[in-house]
C-alpha cells in the first residue's frame, strides 16, 4: 500500500516506529527506498540491495499494478517521473530528459500534482537583480520516497526485471546510491531544523534555494527575520572548513546576508571546522535525526 497522504516527517516517524534502529544513517538510506509504503516486513538488518531484490524486484508485477493505479499508467507520465527521479528535478532538464515539449511537460506536471505524486517548488527572486522577463526553472519533487525510488531504479529498467534479470538495477543502485539518498537526507534536514529552532526562533519557511548565481541545499527564514543558509553532505568524508568558506562565498555572490550557516553531515566534521561552531554556525550530523522520531 503506497501512501502520499502524510508529510515527510510523519512518514519518517512511522517508518522508524515500524523499524526502530539507533543507526540513523542506515535508516535514512532504507527510508529513501521504502518510505511511504507501509510494509511491516522490512528486515532492516539486511543490506539495502538485498531488500530491494526481495521485496520489490521479485514482486514487480504486483507493485507495478499498484503504481499504475496511482499514476494512471500513461507512458508520458512514467517518462517524466523517471526523468525527475534521475535528474536534478528542474523542469527544463526533466522535460529534456523525458523528450517532452514544454507545453506537454507543463500539462503533465499539473496532472501529476493533482494526483498527489509530485509537488512544485518555485525559485525565489528576492535577492537577485533579474529582469522582469527572466525566469528560472521550477523544481519538481516526489511526495513519497518509494515512488521516487521506483521511477529511478525500477520503471526505466522494467524489461530486465520482468524477465528476472536484476543486473542493471544492482549496478545502477551501486553507482548512484549515495547521490540518490542525498535528496531525502536534505529534505529530512529541513524537518530537523524546524524542530531545533521551534522553541528559540521558529522557522517560518525552509526550502532549497537556487538562482543564476548560486544554489543552497538549505535556505530558511525565522520568525525574528534571521536568514539561515546551509549545505547537506551525504558523503563518507568528514566536512572541512573549506565547505564553510564555499557557503560564505556563494552567499556573497548571490547577495544574501546570512545570519546563521548550517552544515549537516553524514560523517561529521574536521577539528578545524568544529572549533568554529557557535550561534552563527550550527553543525549537525545524521545522529541528530533522532529528534525527528521523539
């Protein structure tokens, strides 16, 4: 049963209750695959690929019918959804990847939003000096982690899966696992920051940010008017001071005055960067995600 009725935080909390674990790194990875499906028989002690093969690929025909009921089954929709799942989510690159004209793509997006499968985020213009007729792409996001996984790793490779050959799926997962999980890591990071700032200075809005000059995984405004900028790093290396320097330079380039910088890391931080931690620099790791399930 695939659900897109809950928020991402609610889905993550439900997933944790069904599969409690102190290893939040592993939990995030498995949530990126199975979030929103409500399957109670996921043995999280097994590797992600083992679970993908056992619970998804071997049950492909049944799940495909369930997914088609949600999407309407139109090949055009599936091509666009796969393009969104495998790319950066921006409309222009998604339409190009799916080989759709803008008018056709825009209509498909409207219909997929109405079905509750994706949501649209528009870029912000408040810090830029764009001309009135200049536009930037919207970004398209899945409302349920599992559907994003399906359209990234299953739907485009259905012929082999249908014939019982999972080689391509395994190879694609091994090559793109960290890159794929990073988006869910970023979205959960937004939820975490809302929790952390709730009592001291609540966050009124939070999202990613992009313009012609720069992109940030985290952009937020607090109730008191403070601006938060940040990055998320889902890599196996500790984050160094150079990442803070990069954020500061990008903020200057984009003409954004940040009151607080935030970096959220899978594997922690260098000693040099940790020494700079304070009210104007928040450093968090995946272990802090425990706050989302309290």
